[in-house]
C-alpha cells in the first residue's frame, strides 16, 4: 500500500497568497509599510517509558504575524485565521490600533538593497529532507523503541536502572516572509531527533540521572541507538561525588555546555543592549578585548548545516562574517531600527550559526589532529572538568558572572572523582582572556558550533 505524503507542515500556494493579501489589505487601510510572516509547522513525538510506548503526540501550528508601519508608528499583530474576510477585518483593526501608539520615526522596513533575493523555494540551503514525507508512524515508533535499553543494559554490581525515558521526534518548519517593498523569502527545514534520560540507584539508595540527545536535518544523519547508552554512562559516572576545596583552577568546559559561556558575548554585541547602556562590550568595535585565541565566525550560509539561513526576520540577507577575530571585535548586531536610532551601520539582527575556531596557546595540536575533552584535560594537567551548569547568571552591564556547576575533578589529565555544588565566579572579559585552548570537537547536531574549552585561573567556590 502506497503511503500518503506527509506534506501538512508545508505552506500551500493558497496560504502564501493569503499572506500577500494581508499586505494589500494593510496598505488599503492606510499603512505606509507592511511586513508579513507566515509560519507553519508540524511536530510528531513517540515517547517510551521503561521499554513501553508511553505517549504519542501530533501538533500542528499555523500563524500569521503582521508588522505594520503607519503614521510614523509601529505595531505587531498575530492571528491564525487564514480567510480573506477575517484577515481583512483583522488587518483594518490592526492599522487602527497602530495609530493609537506613540510616534517612533525610526521604525521602517530595511532598504530593498539589503534584503535577500534568492530565497525562493525555501530549500536553497538543503535543510529539507524528502524522507520526512515517507515516514510512517510505525517507523517512527520503531526508532523510539530501538533506542530503549530497559531490561537489556548491564550495570555495575549494585547499580540498577529505575527509569528510562526515550523519545523520537520529527518536525517540519516552513516560513514565508514578504513586505510591501518587494521582499519575498522562504525558509523550510526538517528536523529529526532522539533523546534519552536514564535514572539509576546505587546500593545506598542515592539516585543519579544522565541525559543525551542527537538531532539532524536529515533522517540519515541521526545517530540512532546510542543515546540511552550514553545517558546511562553519564548517570553511572556521577556516583559517589566528593567535596572539593575552593580555589583558582584550570577549567575545562565540555562541548555540550560550552555555549553557556559564549551566549553573553553575543548578547553584549547586540546594538539594542549597547544603546540602552546595558552591554559590557560597549565601545569595543575594532578593539582587541579578548585573548588572541578567541575567533568566532558566523557561517550563516553553510548549506545543509543546522542554524543556516539566508535571511533574518526582517528579510535582510545574511552573510558569512567574522564576529571576533584573534580577540578583536569585528561586528555588532544592528537591525534596521537600531541603525536608524543610533546612526550605526546596519548588519543583521543576530547570530545564525556561530563557529568558534580551534586554538592552542602553545600552537600545537595532538598528532592525530583531534582536540577533544580527553586531550585537553591531558594538556591541562589538573583542574575541574565542567559538564553542566546549575543556575546562575551573567550581568549584561558589567560582564560579572556566577554559575553553579557540576562535573569532575581531574589530575594528571585523568578524572579522579565527580564534583557537585560548586560555583564559578568572575568576569567575562577576564575569563576569555584566560583562554588556553579551544578544541575541534563541536557537536555536528548543534546550531552553535562551540567546542570543548579550557581556561586557566578560574575561581571556584566549594
């Protein structure tokens, strides 16, 4: 029996025409400029609990967002009603509502020369897998079931698995953006994911949990049958944590959580934060602020890779660009509004697919060319290997941070014991000036390509 194509998450020609109808309607009712964004998505999940099918979900979403510029005023509105009569009425009321707002002369659409011209089908970046259309529910259930190790895993003596939750999910997201200045852009992508969380109990009754996941825009790229085993290993590795004295130590941060230390940099490079005096990187453009080992590029237009996109939410064309090179800040993220408000050069609204490049202070890589957590700990000698962050924050104005961490102590390049309930404190600029090493082991499944990192002289509190 031939399977029906699963295309319900894709925008139809009729829906696309209704989005364009919104632009015409808003202009008829007095708007000077309009942008419309039509988003449509579906998500299916198959969840397993202790080896048995526990839940099946199917969700679908469709929405239209209107960005209306009228009488030097600006407002945003959304609806899920896609019928001409409803949209006509909705748009008319939206324009009337905008006229009641305060004036803001800096609100405008981007200049047409800055917008993307080649995002026609939505598939130019190769992020849509036709295999999504052919997957039957039985196959999705099978992928969730094959991940389970309940009743099959062999644990160390005295250790038992008390729960295992596995989930397979897939989705398609389709977005069509258009404006009254002539921009038309579409972005379509699929995603396939598997995750697993396992909880174990040791002989004394203490419980530990481990979690792992993998995802890919392509079904064939999904690492199947490995998440539960990895989650179990992570849970077992946490058994018998020991207290550790506070002090200043080397810190190795695992690739799975290292983006936590990069995120504050991107927030501080946003022109909105700079304009509001809430950025610790204000006035840093063109200056060397960090270690010469810190280089981050945005590979926004890398075909087939998570996070790639041809345009931002304004329709502005992305480009592969330098963010920080050898510690020197090369760009701020400045949308059209902030550019007009501050007089700064407009760029894109934010980062798409940041890639932190490998670095070693001594200029050497291992002979096999692999620089991962194990190799970096070996080079560092001793310190704390951070595998998780438990709360905390970074002050966006000063760059001062305080994060709870968990992980492992290591000595002579080897892990000695788990540690928990420690806190790291410091300042982001100082931290990144203490960068010793950046690996080349970023996970292929992540949008942000941030590898394992090593810093020296990091303050830990027990």
